[in-house]
């Protein structure tokens, strides 16, 4: 009876370490399966597995050095008082963790690509541009995190300023991509092998994708291990899909997946560090850049399903509140709290239950995206 109760508890409320081990096994198996599938077709070997494991180990070890430094500089998180009460105990946990795992992923992807020229993987202009825009979105997040710490409130730079910077960097990347003579980028691959030419419409679409993706991943970063774990799944799944046609971007995705997994060794519940906007905005910017570069926006949309629902829940919550506002100035709420992961928390789910279910859904979305592709 005791053993039965214990097994039931593990299944219904897994620990943070259990989820980390589960996710690590899944990502490693996906990388190995991808290597095997493409090796038998004569493609490059070790394209995903080694960058994944390398970035995981480097980021995990680097965290042991950087986290005490973040503590020393008093980069403790300011927690919203109107959020779930269980989150109040997280106040003081160092944030801005993206400063050590975002650059590592960029550096490793560039180094790995340069060492694999014999396997037809090289540092292409697209890879350099993707790395730069990833660092640019990380910079936006760092400015916001720094303002939060400086002002000792959970308000950083203004939403208008943040969105303006996102649009500027996104527009610069999209314009550069559009005018690349060597690429027929201004199109979107659709299921069934169809290709939709967009022409100049690619420019506003690209800017929208950057703003939507980066803000969606930012909203997802609200529960220990959620953004890092779903990011690791999304990047490796995208890398497996791009492995054949875009090996340089596949390496980048594997590195980003590894950096998320390495960060997760410190960010699983109970978290010892948060990625902050520095990490979450960079994560979204990188996903958007890879999707646009490869022309796989449909695949990106499916893979980003969790991020999309998180963002949509906030839009729906705000819209419903405004629509139902009465003469007293109060409106009704569609969810107990948005983003939707907080709704599940306030409904009685533990943080690890929310994270575990979202991981499983994201894995399913990867399978769907792979099938559609």
C-alpha cells in the first residue's frame, strides 16, 4: 500500500529532478535517433548529439561559477505580489541567468560549424545573422532586467520601449534576409510540399514573427523550468527537421537546446536562478530567426504551440476583462490568472505538474511538426 501511494505521488507530482532526468533522456534519444536516421542516408554525423551534449555540460558547469556571482551582485528577482502566493518565497532568487547560457550557445554553434567544413557545415552568413539577432534580443532583455534591479520593482523599461526595440532588431534582420540575393527566402513552406510566395509581405510578417515569438517565450517564463524545458524541446525538434536542408541552422538549434538543458540543471524546481528577460527574449528571437531563415514558419508555429497558447491566454484575459467591464470599472476574468500556467497553479496543480504536462504536450507538437514537414 505504501509503495502504491509513493508511485502514485511520483506520477501526479514529479520532482524537479525527475522532470530534468526525463527531459534529458528524451532529448538525447531524439538526437541519437536523428543521427541514425540521417547517417543511413549518407548525411553528416554527430550534427545534433555532440553540440547538444557539449552545450549542456558547459552551461551546467558554468552555472556553478556564475550563480554565486549573481548572488554577490544582489540580482535577486522581484516577485509580483498579485501573482500566486506560492511564488512569494522565490523573491531574492538571482535572475538574469541568460547572460551565461545565451553567449555560450552562440559561441559553440559558430565554433562547431567552423570545425565541420569537411562535412559541408560552415559558418554561413545566415548563421552569423541568426547569432547576432539572438544576442540582440538578449541585450533587450538584459536592459529590462537591469532596470528592474536598479528600480527594485518588477517594472523594467516601458512596454512601448521594449516592443520598439524588438521591432527595430526584427526589422533589421528581416530586411537583410529579404535582400539576400542567394536566397529565395520571401516564401513560406506549407504542409504537403506547397510553397507560398510572399514577396514584400514577407517584411511585415517577419517583424510580426519576431515580436510575437519573443513576447510569447517571455510570458512562458513564469514557472521553474517551464521556459527552459519547452525551449530545449522546441529547439532540438526544429534542429532535427532542418538537419537535412539547413545543417548550419540545425547545429545552432542543437546548441540552443543544449544551453536550455544545461540551464535547467539550475532552474528546475526549486530554481536556484531565473533566466530573466535576458534569456527568454533571446530564446524567442532565436526561434523566429531560424524559422524565417529556413522558410519553415508553419513548422515553427506548430513547435511553438505552448508559447502561442500562453500568449493567447493573456490576450483573451485582457480582452474579456475589457468587454465585461461594468459601471463600477470592474470586469470578469476568463482565467483565474494569466498566462495560463498560473491558471493551472491556482486550480490546484503543483508547479512540477504544470511543467511536466507542458513538456509532454510540446513533445507531441514536435512529432506533429515532423509529420507535417
